[in-house]
C-alpha cells in the first residue's frame, strides 16, 4: 500500500457556516448507543408523490409486496419453461439498495431496473451504521430526504415510458430515452402500471436484537464474506463489507427481490454481494450497472462529492485519469499482438505516474491554492474473485481499481467554499474494467 503526502495536512477544519446552514439535514439516526435512539424515526414518513409508497417497517414491505406481487398462473407451475422463469424474474420486485443523497448514479440503477422490465421497484434508503467505522463520517453523511423523494417522483414518468416501450406502447414524450427504437413499430400493448416504494427503515427495525456496534470485535449477527471483504477497501475499513453484507442480507430477506441492482463504481462491493448470493443460495439475480460519471472530466458521481468544494473538486478527477492511463498501458501492451498477457508492472506504474505528477504540481502551488491527497491503493484484480493479478489473462481481462483520500485544504482563501461540513477528508474510489482481448 502506497501513501504519498506532498503537503502537510491541516488538522483544522474550515467550516463554511453558510453552506452548512442552507442544507436541510434531517435526523436519520443518532448515536445508535443512546437510549432515545430506538424511539426516533430515521426519515419523515411521507413522500411528495402519493404514487410512491413510503414503507418504514418489515410488515409494511411484506404487505406492499404481497399486494403488488400476485402470483401468475404460468410462473407458479413446477414445470415452468426457461422463458416463463425469465418472465417471472422480470415480473418480480427489483431492489436498489442506497444510503440516500440520491444522484444520477443511483437513478441510473433504477432506470436499469425498468429497462429490465420491472414494474415493481423498491428503492431502499438506509444509512447503515454497521458499515461505518467508529471514527467515520456516520453523523455527517448527507441526508436529503425531500430532494430524494423529489428525484424519484421526477424519474417516475421516464420509468413509465421505459416500461410502456418494453410492452410495445407509445412514448408520451416525457423523459424520452434512447432505447425507444422499435417501440413505435409495435402495436400498443397493455403496459402494467409502475409501482414504486421507498423502504426507509429505522435501525431498530433493521437490527431487531439491538444494534450490535461498529467495533471490529462487536458481537452480533453479522454476515462476513472473506477473503474478498478483507482486501483493499476492507483493509482501510475493516468493518465495511461486514456491514454491507449484513444489511444487504437483511434487505434481501425483507423485500424478497427477484433482482438487485448495484453500481460498478463500488466494484469490490459487487464481488462481495455476488459471493454472498452464491454461497447462501439466495434466489435472486445481481445486476451491476456501469459507473455514472460527471462530464466532461469523468469524476465518478458519489454522495460524498458534496464535501469536496470547488478547489478539491477540480483535482479529484486525477483518480479516473490515473486509471485511464493504466488502461491505455494495457491497450498498448497488446500492440505486440492480441492474446498477449500484459503484466501489472506495465499497467500500474502508468496510473501511479499520473497521481505523482499531479501531487508534484499541486505541492508547488501556494498553500491557499494547492490540493493534497493521499494515495491508498492502485490495484489490479481478477474480475470474478477479486484476487490480485500479476499478469492480465487476455481471455479474462481484469479490474484496475484505485482509492485516494482528498485531504482538507491546507489554507483557506477568504470566503472560500470548502464543501459541505467544512471540507473534511474525502475518500474517493473508482475502477475501470480492462476488457478481455482474446486472440482472434
Ligand atoms: P450508496 O448510496 O453510495 O450506498 O450507493 C448505492 C448504490 O449506488 C450502490 O450500488 C453504488 O454502487 C451505486 N452507485 C453509487 N455511485 C454510483 C455511480 N457513480 N454510478 C453508478 N452507481 C453508483
């Protein structure tokens, strides 16, 4: 693991009261150890769109899914064909687990669910304390309930159009998407009404025996997926994947989805979830949707980007630039012929040099202009097992992933917007798929 610090980091946080004040911060959860915690609610229970149900308890989810998932006669037959099985999956509930503070990356996962034919979509919004370390940003994690509800309400017409097209109907013109190709040539068919729900549980609802704590040795009911959960992100955040796997297992058991949708941005998380689904024989499909990026610089969208502020935001794309340089080295490695294995030593240094160059440039700037970051890792991993790869097997390809920590600015300019919560350290992760390049 590499760690490079060009500038000394300041421990003082530069608060920007205006920014903090204008943001509506709702009490999602308080210190899970306090006595009053159990009585407090995580979110307001209403959504501005009455067509989107807000479910707070397991019983409410069960009632909602029982209501919307009436068993179809064809899919319940024991001898259902492969096509019927597929139909059953398309007709089942889609679950998109999130921690809220929704952005286009989250919305793209919901769009993917509609494109896959799901007309029953549950978006869970739950900031799961078990996946935060004791010293992590649990309390300051962005909470934007009203904006989240508004984003889902605004997305609804587009999802309805997607479903209508899929069922052979016409677009209404609202939120037209590019996948409308053959819809207009088909006869109008009966398109099922979209049923959407937000599942926003309380922590006592999610942890009925009591919240077990955030310490690595906390006792309680946990799901642990190793070795994948212990590497890279798991090294820096030892309880993170335990928290993720545990909460996802709970969500899957509560919602009983046919498909779950996750983002490629958190690639190690997708490998953990896939392994959990495989090893615990969970009857659902895991779909991984591509990373949504900001234009034009390619920064991966993240709920935590609001903490960056303009100065650090301008430098943050260094991570994706580094990964792209690594991918270019992989491509160049094939210049000698497709089917050639490319060594990690050809790929990783190309990525590192972009990071080091940028660190050098930033360190030569005055303290009230420069930006500092620490490199956590640049790593090459097997796409299925996430094991370290020394040489990329051209039949398989690999994942090039990285993490950096943007440090608080060393010296603020007068009136400078340092980002939400005064511009704390922000950890950025990203990855790029190095595709298979078999011999032709
Ligand atoms: P979070 O709310 O950060 O826990 O993320 C919820 C889901 O959204 C996870 O499956 C993430 O991988 C996914 N996600 C977050 N950011 C992006 C992004 N930029 N592109 C695609 N998916 C994302």
